C-alpha cells in the first residue's frame, strides 16, 4: 500500500478523482462544476493548527500552508 503523500502526486490518481468529480457535478450549472482538483499529502489535523477543536477548517492557516497547491489549481482571474 502506498502512503497518502505518494498517492497525492500520482497523475493516475489525480485523473481518476478529477473524472469522478466531473461525473458527480455534471448536473450542476457550469459555474458550479469542479474543473480542477488538488490533493493534500495528508489529512488536516488539530495538532498542526489546520482544524479547530470542533473540527472546523481554519481557512487562513490552510491557505497559507498550501498556497502553492491552491495557486496551481486555481484559474488565473484577470
């Protein structure tokens, strides 16, 4: 079995999850559909400060830690 960090960078895994996301959002309006995905190398945790004690995502922390991945999957808006 491969570690999550190894799976997160495999092109076949990214393509499979992207296909599944498109299949499950095809009935949505075009602006609501998932166009690209990024996969984190590990789960978010309370210990790393990415989740609050009530399991809510701390958006600012996640945006700061994963800025490179977010930039890679976000379309450029002019």
